[in-house]
C-alpha cells in the first residue's frame, strides 16, 4: 500500500472530524471504511481518536467543545495544509484579508497549527509537523484523495489561497466542466473550486473532502444503512468518475469518489 512519511508544503496533510458523538462516529466510520481506532487521552473525560488503515494514520476525530456548539458550528471534517511555519502562514493569511480563528499554537510535541478563515468564510487549518507528519496512507480505498472548495466568491478565494499557500488555479477544458477550477500545488493537483452554481442556499462556504472508493454505490448504500443521509445520490461525472455526497449520522458531510476506469474514458 502507498505509505506517506512526509508532506510537501502546500499539500493537504491531515483530516479531522469534529463531532457531537465521538463514540457513534467511531462506530460509523469503522463500519463504513474498515478503519481501526486508536484513542489518545486528552483530559479526564476527553480523548482524541486516530483512525488507522493498514496500521497507518488515515484521519482523526474529537468531540466538539461547548463553545463551538454555542457558536452554531455543525459537525464537520477539517482539512489541514502542510507548512514549514504555521506562524509565517498565519501572517500571510492575515495580510491576504483572512481571519485567524486560532492563532498558531503547539499540539504537545506532535506539531504546531493554526486555524484560518478565508475572506469568504471557508475554514481551513495549517499543520507544521513535529513528531506527527499527518496522513500516513493514500491511494487505496477509503483514504483521503481530494478536496473541493465551495464558495460564492471564487475570485477572492483564488487571490487568498494563491497568496497564502502559493497554489495555482487552472480552468478545465471548454466543456460542461469548464467552470471547475483545478488547484495545483507545485506539480501536484490536489483539489478544486466548484462552479458558483454548486453553492446551495443557506450553506456556508466550506471545503468538501473526498474519500477514494472502488464502489461508490456500495459505500453510499452502506452509509445510509448505518444511519447517514445522502446530500447527493451517486452520480457519474463523464470522464471523471462517480461520486456521492454523504452526511454522517451526526451531520458531518463528506464525499466518496470512484474514479473512472481508463477504458471508460
């Protein structure tokens, strides 16, 4: 299996579930994705749950703090971007009209992080690795593969993320998907920005995470059997693949993606 030991600055390096029911979330994702769980005590009644696949870290979960709930923040998957300096990246974010929701701070000796909000409102975190590099596996079923930004202000988003992470944004070919912007970090394509038409009324700007799947329909069906709801039934995107958007039983939203086979192109 493709194992990862380090992450290039500007690449997505970690994913973290903020949930209202940690035990239920552990049950859901281990049943759906075949992950195992390792709990790390964080206090008298708190623990940080690391999801693992093939003995490698695939993500994590924690119980949302009361102040997060009081602010009306729903359960969600948080995306982390690798950086060599959380402080420098936070400074760039401020200069690019972003907000610092959590200024840089150390997470034990695992690393240093900050939580940023882009000018349109989408939230993303940065991770300066210490003992914990981040995701340790990719390229197999039920590992993180991609992320899309859903925002009503793509022009501002492009300026912000280009300035903060040095990302490049490229339009697709002139077809039905021409409004989709690909995000490139160096030579690696890591995500995209959805057309404005994908912005649903009442849904704030956000990053949507994708997990790889060899059978999108099976995973979507299993998720619903486990208590999830489908925000988007499995659909085929010509020459790209098949995907579904799922809300777990606590409401955190993610997508599963089954790439098109070469002979399907």
